[in-house]
C-alpha cells in the first residue's frame, strides 16, 4: 500500500488576492452576491435601512448611490427568498465594489476555505461526504 503524505498547507492568501477573488465571485455567483448583499445590509444602521439611504459616512454599509436599490433588493430577498433574473444582474454588477468591506468584516480563514472549496465546519464535512 502506498503511503500518502499529507498535502502541504498553502500559504495564506494576501488581502489583495482575497479581495480580487471575492470580486470575481460576487460578479459571477448568485449565492455569493446574495450573501454579501445581506451582510452589507446588516451593516447599515437601522435608520439607513428604514430610509433606504446612506446617512452616516462610516465606511460601513452601502454607498449613497447604491443605498436605495440595494436596500430594496435586500428587503425583497428577505421577504421572498429570491430575486428576479433582472435583479440578480443588477446585484452582480454592484456587489463587487463591496469586496473590501466584506473581507474586513469576515473571518478570512473561513473565506479562504470557501475560495479553495475546502470545508470549514464539521457539518460541511459531513454534507460534502454524502
């Protein structure tokens, strides 16, 4: 029987590479764009969510030009659990701009694992084995 050596652990991704990888995923994968939308929406203040506008210049949440449309999409996604194909096109066009913010507010180890396709949690391990 051949002895299998463990695969070498790749070096951690640079923040720049991570942001670029995330931009690509946000522009091309619906699931990534939707999760990012909801994460950024949660970063908006309650007042900003209600007014569908950016009020505080705190570097967190949607930009002024995106606040109304992306807040509307986030609310629709919360209510319906999906967006229309046209809405998804809008979302995939706009979300890559938020890659840096997502990286800043996310566990980078978990994000790296998601990029590599490796499982991060025990639950994910058992699901992928099935």
